[in-house]
C-alpha cells in the first residue's frame, strides 16, 4: 500500500493541531484488540457489533459466522465501517476505517491471515483452514461450522487524537 495522503481537518481540531501520522494510526490498527463493525441492513438501518480483527498486508481482516446479521448485511452491501479506540475524552486515539468487505476464499491468503490471528492473540485465537473459510478447532462434526473471512481494504481512515484534539483524514 502506498503511503496515504494525511491532512488535518482544522474545522474539528485544536488551533495548533498537526495531522496524526500514518505510522501512529497504522500502529493502532495493528494492535487494537476490539473493533466495532457497522454494516447496513436490507432496509437501510445500520447494524453495529463488536468483533476482533487483524491487520495484514494493508487491510483489516474480520471473521463472521455464516448466518450472522453482519454477514447477511455484507452480502447485500459490502460497504462497512470499522472503528476502534478508547472511551476516554482527553487522551488516546480513535480510528475509523471506511472500506468494502470482500470475502477471502484464496487458500494461501486464508493460511497467512490465520497465522496473523494466532500470533496476535498469542495462540488464544486459532483457526483451521477449510474450503473458502475458517473452522474452529475441535469442531469435529460432520459439517463443521464455516467461519467466513472478509478483507476490508481502507479507502479512507480517520484518526481522532484526544487531549490536543486533532482530526486527521488518511486518503488512499
């Protein structure tokens, strides 16, 4: 991924604010344990739910059960927003990622991302590679539950610095 264009939005920033660097924003995306995904229901209403995600090769990867509301929504409308950060007012960095969720079916990509999940979560979060999906270890049923994997490549990322307030837009 090329380095994004990063600009501070002076309308929503302190007078002396500077843009949050892509390196700082990228670090938050790599290390965050919890994200909130926003999808759009068939009737246009938003649906928001927490999930874990991993950053790998310039994209966020999320996993979803085949019958979950967010999966049904993404199949109809691939536009999603992923957010992470903290609930403190005067310190920290909140990050918002806009992009489209594309299902990953390539076995090599699934294998690579499964390794990232395992490493990030210190072996507490593991997946077995299935056909076009992940499976949970220990699911020995005749038809193990499919865990679908989606890649969200950012089109725009917002970084909201707190304390010295700064609203940065990273555009790709």
